[in-house]
C-alpha cells in the first residue's frame, strides 16, 4: 500500500476544506496548541499529562456554564468521542500512522488526546502496522517522525514536495526551500564539514560543483557556533568531535534503514499494481474470448499505435467491474477490428515478400550467367598500360524484378495471395510460357537499341575485335549485340535536360535503366514497372566523333568495355586545345560536341557582323589539317597546367589578342610556343607579330 500517497491525499483534503497550507512544523504546532494553556511544548514532542488542580470553594459553588451545542464535525464525531477509552484504543491499534495523523487533526479533542504522552502507545502500535518501518530515532518524537516519513509536504513551508526524503537531513524540501535552506558542501567551513548531515539526492543546477551534496544552513550555523565554543576549551574539543562523529554515523544508519524501507515500499507497491493489471488484463481477455476474439487479434507488446491504445485501456491497476466493462467493450471491439485488419494486411505483405524472394531465385535460374570477361587496360586506347585487370561484364539484357512483375503471368503469380509452395507449383506449370515472355521482352529491348541507329540511316557494323586484334572473345555473341558493344555505339537519355547531351554506352544504359539482372533488396516490395524506352535514343554526333577518335589511334573496332579504363576511367584528354582536364571516354566525346557547337555559334556571329574579317578555324574539327592529335592519354606525372607555366620557369604567359577581338570566345593563354601554334592553326597566321597578335598576360 502506498502510504505516501495516502498521506498526501489526506493533507490535500484538508487544504480543500479551506485550511491554509503550512509546513510540518506549523501543522504539528497547530495540533499541539492548547488555547487554555500557555505552557505547551514543541510540536515535535508529545505532551506530558497535566496535573489536576484543586478546585477552590468559589469555583466549586459556581453554577456550571451551559455547554455549547456541538456542531459540524464535532457533532458527527460525538459517538466516537464518547466511546470508552479501552474500545477507542483498540480501534486505534488497527490504524496506520497516516490515519492517526489525520485523526489528530480532525478536532481539538482528538488532538489533545493523541498528542498527549499517555497516547504514545497508540503511535507505536500504528508503527507496527507498517511492515519494515524503521524505529523512531531516539531524538525525535513519534508524531514528528511519522509525519516526516509519510507526508509528502515541505518541512519548511508546507507546500507539496515531490522529492525523496533526505534521511540524514530529516527533511523534505520543495524547490524554493532547497535554494533557501541548503548550502553546497564546498561552501561549508572545512573544519566542520565532516559533521553536519548531508543530502545525496538533491540536484540544484546552479551548483554544478557540489556533486548533489548539500547541508542545511541551520545545521551548519549551529555546528559552527558549537565548534567555536569548544575550540577555546582544548579538553572538550576531542570529546565534542567524537560525539559529532558518532551522531553522523547514527544519521547514516538511519538514512540507510529508511532508504531500504522506501525501496521495499516501492517494490511492494509495484508488485501490487502489476498484480492488479494482470488480473484486469486476464479478465478482459477472458471476456473477449467469450465474444469470439482470438489471441492473435490482441496487439502484441510493441511500439505500434494499436498496442499503445490497448495498453491505455487494459493495463490499468483497477479491477474490472461490470460497469467498467460496459463502457470499455465497444472501444476494445473497435480496436481489435482495426488491429485485425492491420495484422491481416501485414501477413499478406509478408507472404508477398516471400513470393517475391522465391520469384527472384526462379528468374535467376532462367537468366543463367552469360557474362563476358575482359582484360581491361589501365590506359584504354593507348599502349601505356603497366597492368591488365580481369573484369566481368554483363552484356545481356534481362528483366529485373520490377520489369518482370509487369509481365502478365509473373504479375499474377506475384499478386495472387498464395503460399510460396503453391506459387512455385504454378510457376513450374507455366515455366515455358514465362520464358517465352522473357525472350519477347529481351528482343523488344535489343530491337529498340538497334533500330535507333537505323532511324538515323546508320547501319551498325557487327565487327568487334579485342585491343590486340583477336576476335575470339566475341565469337559467341550475336551480331546485333556485337554492334551495340562497340566503342562508337553511343546513345543519349533525354529524360533529364541536364544529362541529355552526355553520350552513354549500351552497357552503361542497361545498368542505369535496370535493363539487366541485378541483386535486389527483398525486404521491400517491388512495384511493377512496364518497359518504356522512349527516352533512350541514338546519338549521331557522338557516334561520328567516336569513330574519328578510334580511327586516329588505329583501333576502329574495339569494344567499349576494353577501353573505358580501370581502375581509373578519366584517362583521356583533348589533344587539340589548351584544356588538359582528364576525362572519361564519354566525357571526351561530349567535350568535342560542345566545342563544335560553340565554334558554329561563333562562326555564325562572325559571318553576320560588319566588322573586320577574322579567320577562326575549328581546332576540334576532325578534318582540320594539323599534326595535333585528337586524343591523348592523361598522366598526372607528365601533365603541366597552363596556369602553372610561370611557376615552373617556362617563360611568361602569353595571350592571343585575336581571340580577344572575337565575341563569345574564351581567352587563349599559354606559353609563347603554344600561342604561336594556336595562331597558325586557328587563325591561319603563319608569322604572328608580337603585341599585335599576341602579348604578355597582364
């Protein structure tokens, strides 16, 4: 039973009757105060029995005053107040301390009776009714001790105090009184720091260095005064220290006993609440089963919203009465219906995930492993490779799960709510039809790629040989796929404007567009996706540039897989312009396309202008008569950036003044030899003049 809660409720009810909240000291003072006597003792002590006074003659003959009629609570308690003392004492012996405290505060009659020392046995008997309650300390009265233990009120001001009882300090404090009455231990004089009782549970954010240890200011002041007094008497100082040390140890023992008592009290209360909850839950489940509900319809212990609602309705420490059940039943039935629908949906999803996993295994068997293994060169098109890397490429298209589940038969197998065993049996019955659907899908994809070139009047060459001239690796590959694996077979994806001008190889597209088989996450349901390749188209400009680049190095029929580079793919650079940026095969081709487009725009502007005639040849034109290569192999250790020329002592940078006169043309900067060559190739100036055609870079 939670004595602290009961005591708090008692005090709270008193407040509701209109009484002013006061501290424990003030409350006990009110209990002990006797308006007919001027010599009452402290509220923490029981009163001694009063001596009877001899009635004088005058008073004896005086007519007795008429008693006032009892009203209010006094009148209702008349029967109890007139009860014989032995019966009253017997009743009191069955009450708990909080009941005795409440009784002592009910009226003056019970206050005077229970706060008298002759009633000490009543308090002590009530203490025995609380199992495990430690004995009252010898320097405290029983009412003071029990009020401290069972009333959750601030000892100083009487306000609610939610914190733990500080056993050593023998106080409960509210937040305001903590700041007012506590001193951090590090502020206590060192010579007496070991003697005052201290707190171990209180935390005051402003005092970060006190490590939750505080002392009462009044204890510190009292001890400091005592210490200053005995310090002048050397013969008493040692005795005083021994006495205070023993008192500290005694307070610590009392604190430990109270801590164990409250822990046991909390454990017992928790056990009681658990038993009440278990009994209520068992009763509810029994009644639900009688209505036809099963255990699986009840939300399990989880973080779901259904369980939180179930927990709030069911797991309460209250007995289940018929009246409560009438109110609870419709709420529970609604909850169980919702959870059953949710559970069945989850079960359907789990079955679908299992079917999905099995279909992935069955489709992987159909796919097989028709991959190609190549010796990929570090330097791609160039003979600079120090090492070859064996790499496997999947060149065949095959529907991944999203595309496969869009095929009619596979979609039915995937969506129909059956077990994996039933689905597998049906799959085997339909295997031939499923394989035919997959072949039809593959042919549609390949036809789209090959037909794209035909729509631009390009007949793709099926010739494909390795870098060293050996056609052996490709002999088993159909001609239509060979033509797609060539390094000059390039497409574009027009779905996104920012990437639509980037050339894409066939093997790159089938991976990015999920047109080949890949391992997939089977923990999430796959959404079927119908085949749509409208955004994949042939890139004629990229094809022509790639043909020219390959022909320039004498490798017109190599495959894209061999020359893409590994482990680095940005291994190429332009051989015609000052841009030395490393690029991949596709990026280099994009560079040529952009430069050709830029030159065409500048040339149109020059032809339409009325100014001077300026020759502006396209340095990236494959037909330009020059000995500059179209493509170079990029090596970090030998490349020199144009802007680093001056720092490396290669002469002052020069700038082309002819380019400066052409609107929209980037500045051409480099060494003198580079700029002179640029003037010859781009502007047709064989003998450029200093400061007219070129000048130092400012």
